[in-house]
């Protein structure tokens, strides 16, 4: 029991990161109507930019800043593709585009980072914060959790209260109508892509040292991210936040149970299955079908 | 159509035989070995094309299904199961079916994107599982035994080609059957498919099951090809790359599947000879897929379009009546459709307020009213597309509450849509068969001729919108349903055509036996076609009766024209 608790807590920092990624996925879906399969790959680009700069001798803080900027740029690049050629496409086509782009990004990423070649991932936030019932809780866990909560609340408030937030909501409902009343649709959409890129990059930097740190594995964190977004039904940031953390805890717990520990990678899939089966109950005919 | 199926299947089989012979006799052993992989990948691509290209659901775990097939094949090889590779790979394919269904089930009633997420999740999970359990015989380097007759590399090429040919020919038949048409219809519009009596879950699940089966077979073939397998052969990246190539090449066409297979197998070979890194291939596949998605045209479609340009242009032929129309269907007399106290609310808005309406058998009843009066909501409610309503709807006296849209359609309520929703990839005959179910060739021809539609082999994509509206009506009529709901069939049709359409609609009850509820704004058409009219305004029935009398009523004219007749009333 004790070891299970320890393991669950160990999954906390991953859970925080999943929550951030999940919130970013919903953010992208709600505002620019794209189910983004490249989300984590964009973050991985930023993370590896940070590692490369750090390996070249740049101070950690500066490298992190440049890494976040690189993540934002990578997001912007995907955003450019989406807004230039697929602004009027349906959701399914957009999702297919990001799934196809994921293949290319991972290929380029693996090439530039030397495939499985090991890199040194600095712990951005090292050390233990406090002990909870005899279990070390790391600063990384605390930071990702605080960050995910802060990001969720900030996003909600931003969308609900600011003028830009209002425009973004208009953009998400009817891009064409938003454009007709003079909202700079494309600029806003690109902004969304850049912001999610930067945030994802930072989230991945924190948990990268805990992962098998190659470009492909980091990119595939999009699976737990989308699982978290599904828990939030691609609309509720808070539900995605809680969902992301739960997936992290669940993964941690599973890895402590001997016989199934190797299968912890299957946890997000099982969560997706469960959530979809649950959400089908209320499925009905809607306009999109 | 049967002719066309056989011709297409024969063309496929013959061209494969010629291609196979050329490769087998002319190319050196190394190339034959390499091209064997092209056909194995081609099978996997066809399986993906079935789900993604045909049915419109994104599947990102196709290589995982292949992995299941390969694993089972490897296991049967290890325990020395009887039957050899041909039997093993069939069992492997069958083993992949329940997996495919289990993954397809949760996304059945949701939109396609959810399937993309669950399949990506499965691919990731399968990676971890496969890395842990490893392939049977992987650690002992046990080779999967090829069939004795096809043991050499050249022999195995023939075995793979044969399997590819069988699958391609069967798929050719299936894709031209009603099931194949149902897949395209589901991809184009699920609601329209359900309105034609297609069970959406069954259509999606069958696509997924068949696709998993074919993919599993490709895995079994790969096991025989490579002898020993590692989990990387079926990793998530392979599935993603397969998806990109399928999207780029158009894997639901026989041509696209081969072209895609060549790209996946021969491109790395080319890059290797040019001393370029092989992962460049994946980047190009991604770019190609994005390009195909942005233009909406795959490589296979581009080639076929260019090839058509070379051929002499075919004129759209009108259908010629081969025989006379079959006897009209006899439905029970009395009230065919009755709506009792129907109330529909959207939030606080009451769209329909205690509406009563009767459509007697053998008549055409018109439903008119200004925009927003609730006419289309009524059609949605009758056809079963509303989640909830109060009141009741009866077909031949039997209440329909709790019956799904698909079942209502099968029971005998057919509807058309304000905008045509026929999948453009279909042919005229395929659409009518989809709507009508079993219908013989001469009945089909004469029905099309009666409506003045083009011949059954005409692709829908070459037909103009006005004619497609006619096909909507023809499809509903061909089903011989007791009740047909026509939602503005003349919208987008020229005046002359609308009058002709009116005459046709008026003749539907005595020619085919169906009762019609006609929603229309074109009053000339309504006068011509209807025996009775009901008028709606703001969700209420404001008048009902014989056409001429009702249309002259002041309250009706006010609702339509906004003209006040107060002075006249005084």
C-alpha cells in the first residue's frame, strides 16, 4: 500500500504535465477547432531546443526562455499551415492534417536530435519540496501542478473576461462571422497556436528528465494529453485538469504493481476507451453528421 | 450493375496477372523480393483505405492490427499448427477482427475524430504490450515457415500476389455492393444514410471488422516474408506513416494502394542508393498527405482524372425505359401518417406547438408556411432525428415513439433533405439501390426514366444539382415506403423543371402507392401536386383543407405576405 502511494505520488509531476497538455488541446480545439495531434511534438521541439542550447553552454534560465520561444515558433509554423490551407476545412480533415504532420515532425525531430542518441536533460526545477506521509514530493511535481491549475484558471478567466477572450470565443463559433465583424481572425488563431506551443514546451521540459528522453517518446505524450482532453469532453478545462492529474496518478500506481508494471503505457488508452464508452450514452444527431 | 462489378473485378485480376508476370519473368531476384513487400504493404494500405478513404473514419493503428495477425501467425508456426501459412494468416486476420471491433465500438456513435484518438491510443498501448511479450519465436530466431509450393523468394512473390489479387477482387465487389455504397453514404452524411435505412453502427463496424481482418492478413504475410519479426515492424510510427501514405495516394483505390506500397517500400531503397537518410521518406509522405488533403484529391484520383481526359468524352445518357414500371405497392388504406399533439421545444423556444396532421393513404398533402414556421422540425421529428418531443407520431396507426431514425426508415418513412446529401462518389444506380434495397435492373431503369434521370452508370459527381434533387425523390420513391416526406424538393430547381416535378409528385400515389407529405414554397407546384394543404405559422397549424380554399384564406395570406386584411374583415 505504502509503495503504491509512493508510486502514485511519483506520477504526480507527469499528471501535472498531462493536465497542461490536455488543457492546451482543449484550448486549440475550442478556439481554432483543431484536434491537434502535433501538440506534444511542438512541445518536444521547444524542449530539445532548450537542451541543445544548454549543451552549447548557455545558462539554464536563458536556454529555457529560448526553448519556450522555440516551442511557440513551432506552434506558429503549424498554425500557419492550418490557417493558410485549412481554414475552411471540416474538423476531420484538420485532424488528419495534424496526424500526417506528426509523422514528418517526428522524422525531422529524430534526425536533428540524433535519434536514440542520449542527451543530458537538466532538471529545471530540482529537489524535494516536502514530505507527505513519508513520501517525497518533488518541486517538479509541485510546479507542474501549480502551473496546470494556474494555466487552467487563467485561461478560463481570460476567455470569460477580456475583450480578446470574447473575440476568441467568437472566432471559435463562426470564424467567417467573426471575420465579417472585423475581428482579425488569422492573427488571433496564430496567437493561439504560439501560446499553446510555448506552454507545452515548458511543461515537457519539466517532465522530460523523467521520461525516455527521445523526440518520438515526447511527441507521443499527445496520447495522454488527448485522453485528458476527452475527459473534459473537449470543452471543460477543469475536467481536463483533473483528468490529466488522475491519468498521471494512475500510471504511477500501475507501475508499482509488479505483474502489470510494464503495461503502464496502456493506461491512457484504457482511459480513452472508458471515457468514450461513457460519453456515448448521450450521443444524438447533431448538425455535423 | 452486376455486369459492371464483374468487368471491374476482371480488369483488376487481369492487370494484376499481367503485372505479376512481367515482374516474375523480367526482373532479377532481388527486385522480385523487394516488390513482394510492395504488395504486402499494398494489402495493409487497402485495409486502411476501407476505413479512412471509404468510410471517412481516421484510423491510426492499422499496423497494430497487422501486428495482431503477425503475432498469431508466429504463434501458430511455433506450435506447429496444421494448415501452414495460408491457414495461419487467415486465423491471424480473424484474430484481429475482435480487436478492431472492440476499438471501433466506443467511437460508433461519435464523430470520426474520436476514432482517431482511440486508435492512436491503441497503437501506443500495443507498442508497450508488444515490447513486453515479444513475438513468438523472436528470442529463439524461429523462422515462420512458408508454404511448400511457394518457398523460394520468387515463389513467395506469387503467393503474396495471389493473396493481393483475391483481396482486391473481393473488395471490388464489396465496394460496388449496397454495403460499399453505405460506407460512402456514411462518410458523406450520417443522417442522410440513416434516412435511407442504413444502420450507422453496422456500417461502421463492418468497415472496421473487414479492415482489421485484411490488415491482420498483411501481418501474417509479412511474418512469412521476413521469417522473424520484431515489434518495430508494427510500431505506432509505422501506423502513422501508413496513414500519411494512404491519405496521399488514395488507398481506397486499387491503383492508389499499389502506388502507396511502392512509395513505402521503394522510396527508402532509392534514398539508400543516393546515400540519403531514409527518414526523409516520412517527411515527404507527411508533406504529400498535407498536399492531398488541401487539394482534396489523392494521387490515384489525379491519375484517373488525367486518364479520363485522354479517353473520348462520355455524354451523360438519360435513362431509357427498358420495360414498364412494376405494379404499384399496395399499402393499408386509411390514415398512413398521423401526427398527434406534437410539441417540440429547443430550450425556451417552442418550435412546434400541439401540431396535428393527417396524411391519408394515396394522397399528397402539402405543408406550407413561412421560413421558421417549424416545417423542417416536423420532418425531423417524424423521421426520428429529434432527440425528444411530446405528442405522438403514428404510421398506419402504430406509434413510432422510441424507434430510431434507421428503423423508421425501414418501417416505411422516407425523407429527403433541403440540400441534396447524395455522396458524389456513387453512381446513379448505386444510389437508387442504396435507397431502395433489392431492386431489379429493369425496374431501376424504368424508374429513372419515369423521373427523367440520367442512366444508372452515370457518376453522381457529373450530375447537376437540379437532377440530384430529382434523384433524392426517385430514391425515396424507389424504396416503396408507405410514407414519403419531401422537404422542399424544388429548391434550386428551375421553374419549368419544378412544374414537371409537381406533376411527377402528384402521380406518386397512383403510380407507386406511397402517400406524400410535401413541404414546398413554390405555390404553383403545391397547387399542382397536392390534394390537401396544411399551413404552419410560428409552430402552429393555422389552416388546413383543400388547396384553393386554404391558399385564399386571409390568415394564410397574412402569414405569407404580411398583408393585413383588417379592412376586409370589418
